[in-house]
C-alpha cells in the first residue's frame, strides 16, 4: 500500500497502482476521479462523490462508494483484482470529447 498526501505526485503514481482511493469524498467533495480511471484503475470514494460526473457515470462499475472504514475494506477486498483493460477501454470511448462538442456546436449553429 502506498499513501500519498502531497500535491503533484498522484497523477504519476497511479500508473504503479492496481486500485485507488480518491480523497475528499468523506468531508466535502471528491477530488479528480478521472486521473486514476484514465490509468485503468478502479476507484473507491466516500459518499460525497456526486460532484464528479465520472463518479456518477461509472458508479458500481469502476467507481465504488462507501460510508465507513468497514465499507472501504469491503470495497478493497471485492476489487483487489485489477481490471485495467476494461477500465481503459471504457475511458477510450471518451476520447476526442472536445471535438465532439465542437462539432455539435458548429452543426447546431449551421442549422439556425
């Protein structure tokens, strides 16, 4: 287990992990879930994750929420086997999102 509580180290560290807990979700709101997801990791979060669209979208598939220490332990036990290929495949479906949004805007303005 590796715990990191310092700014600037997390994004690079995810590539060495099999699973991630993303903080902030027991106190206020969850931090970035996208970073570990894009590294192919399943993610555990606390109950305050709804500020993350990815947290909501991938809940119970790649993102798992718990309300207590016991919940977190169960989440880690159930998801200890990495499934990086499935997570990475799902994340790749989101590639080129900016271009897709731009195309929608341009196509919408052409019709008006």
